[in-house]
C-alpha cells in the first residue's frame, strides 16, 4: 500500500520557519518526481515547488522563490520543504505529491498557519 505522510506543519509567526516532511512507503521516491502543493481557504490548490527524480532539478513559483527549498533524502525515502521568512499569505494546507508516468499519489496534507 502506497502512502505519503506529511508532517511538520503548525502555527508560526511571520518571519519564522518550518520544515515539512513527506515520508513515502510502498514506493521508492528514487523514481518519482515530488511536488509540494498548497491550498488556502477558498482558493484552488496550487503547485509551489517540485524536484525531479532524474537529476534533482528543482523549480519554484515566484512567490516562494528564495524563501522555500525543496529537497529529498533517498536513504530515508523522504522529501522536504524548508520554508523560511514565512508570511501570512503562506497559510494553507500543504500537500506532497509523487508522480511517475501515469502514477500519481497524494499525502493527506498538513496545516501551516502563519500568524502573530
């Protein structure tokens, strides 16, 4: 059974940091592109960052570029999203996604709230 389990969310003040984890079981992330998405209340889910399976190429949307860093630890079969300089507009449920050919898997999400 394939599972992606996100963790690391919580409440943080503006300017703070969090590191989200996405631990995979039932599949090897070595072969999957991993993406982080988020969905704020009343808004559509948006992709914010991804890392390729082949060479670790990363990409980010403009609003998080320079603040967020995606990475993966193949030995732990886990992907991460380091989030620095958090802003209230980063408040959302964050999801990880693993994709390989026609297979796509989602985690259950973790809440990130940025508020003073």
